[in-house]
C-alpha cells in the first residue's frame, strides 16, 4: 500500500466525463467527508481524463482536474473509475490499471460481456478488486445481489427488463397506440434513445447485460457471443393489440436459465421481445425503468426494481463500488473474485423450451383450423389456446398460444405453416415468458 494510503488518503482518477462521469465527480466532491467516514480513507480526486480538455463542461468538474494523459493519471491513482464506455481504449486503460495494482470500478457492460474473462484474470493476478455494479440496470443492485447475496444459493433462472429505452418504446406502443417508428422518434426527442438507437432496439445492450448476469448466476463464463438476440424493430401495433387481447403485454426480456435434469444439462441465454401475462410483476414496469426477477432454490423468487439508466442512478452504483473497493484498500481485504467453476455448456436449440404465440392470416374456408392444428401437432407442438377473428368474407386471423416447445420444432412448424395453401401469411411469432 502506498505511503499516502497509510495516512488516510486514496487517489481516485475518473476516466471519462460524460453524463455518468460528471455525476460521479459531482458526488465525490460534494460528499467528501461522508465518503471518507464510510471508506476509512479520504478519496482524493486527482484527475478526470477526457479527450479534449478545452470542451465546455459542467461547473461540477473543475478544469484543474482535466487531463488528457490517461496512462499518467492511472499510474498516479489507487483506484480507477472507468466510465468511457465501448471496447477501446477502455480495455487498454483498465488492464493497465489492474496490472499496476489499482482497483477498478467500471460501468462498461460491453467490455465486460466481450473481455470479462481477461479483466477478471488480471484483477485476480494483481490481487485487486474489479467492481461493475453500474454495468447492469444502473442503480438497481442486481449484480451485488446475484454475486454476493445469493452466492450460497442455486439460481435457476433470471428474467429481466434491463434496457430502459426499449421498455419506454414498447410502453408507448402499448399505452398510446404508437407504431414502433413513432415511439422511437419520441424516445429520441426525450433523450431516452440515441441518434443511432441500434444498440438498444436491436437488443445488443440488453444482451451484454444478460451475459454478465448469466456468468455470475451460473458460475460459467458467458460472453456476448453466447447470447441469442432478437430486437424489437419487428414488433407492430397489431402484435401489441393481440397480446392485450390474450391478457399479455410485450416486453424486451433478458432470459438466462439453467437445466440440470435427465433431459438436459446446461444454460440458455437469450434476449427477445416476449409476451408476459398481465399478472406478472414485470408487466407493470413502465417507462425507462428496469426490473430483474431472480429464481433460486432456497430464496425462491426475488425481484429487483428501479432506475436503470441516467447519470445520477448510474453514479450511485459506481460510488457504491468505489466505497467497497476503497474499504478493501484500507483493510487489506478483497471483494469477490470471478467464479467460473461450473463451466456449464450452452444448450442447443432443441433443448431450450419456451411457449410461443403465432399470429396467422388464413383463408376463411372449412377445415382450416383442423389443417393448421394437424400441421402443428406433426412437429410435437401442443396448442394451448386458439383465437379466431374473421377479417372479411375471405380471410381470418388466427392467434395460437402453444405449450412449451423447442426453437427447432417451432422453426420447422412455422416453415411448413407458411407453405400451406390455407395460410396467407405468418404475421408474427413471439415467445411467451413468465409462467
């Protein structure tokens, strides 16, 4: 431990000064005495690393702290806070910090989902902490809950709304009757969605967070490449209405689950729009809020809920990690290291079971329902409910909800349904979760 640590001071540098970085700096400077009391050492903010020190910034960030030399700022620090985002140069900076014995706090879900194993290993080798509560669901303490509070339990399933932008869009489609493009435009105007919303609406942001949660929950390394991803661009107002009529609401869900039974052994990790029954607690998660439901053997079902994005909520999570790693620097302890002893394999599609809703536009002719039912049954899929809406004298809309079936069986079924003379068009296929 450095000499200045022994006299009760820890040097902190913050990499990045966007929305989250600015709030971290603000709270560090406003709460100096309280944080010192909680940590056992004074947190001295020594540098805020930016690309251009001449860019106008919030007055909460003193110009005297702005630096462009990240390497030098890292080397002078005891604890490094990374809120740059993206893969590079964040990966290079974090590795430099860890390899030089600095504890690191990061909010970078994309980096952890792609290079998490490398970062965990570097932290373990150096004997320092790597905190990342803010990487998943902002202020919602789900990382700590899964990583520490449930460390002695067996988690079987995680179901989450972990992207506020898509939840806001789907919420507006549900409550205001907007089409996807209209809801997206509104989200952009309010600042919930970026000018390029791809990471959110295509499910990549949620997928990165899901990979992190799956790794923690199942003690098995899971990367972004392991997550099956479908975004919300194809969800229509008709899908929303069909869901409502069957007692459901559509959400973009992060799903991580494990099977260890006679039929299969492994984990499935996916992100996709899905129907939730209206009585499910996450059906009432509105706007840009996040929620994660964790199912465990001993604890049962737990729900984490709160603000999942924004400068202040994310800064709260960063500061929580900062206090924890600072305490460890003072006392000589360490937080939890990576746990990947289980090394469960990824389940193939035929072993991942889900319920589905299919919307079919069909010819309104005698025997059409029997033909479709027979075709579905041929591929081992059992239909739970069927609802028929006559559109005109020639066509009707069929909405089928199935019992649990595999992705593989569903894909085969849909392909053959589309080839039937009685089927005009397969309008949509959505998973049904929450049962």
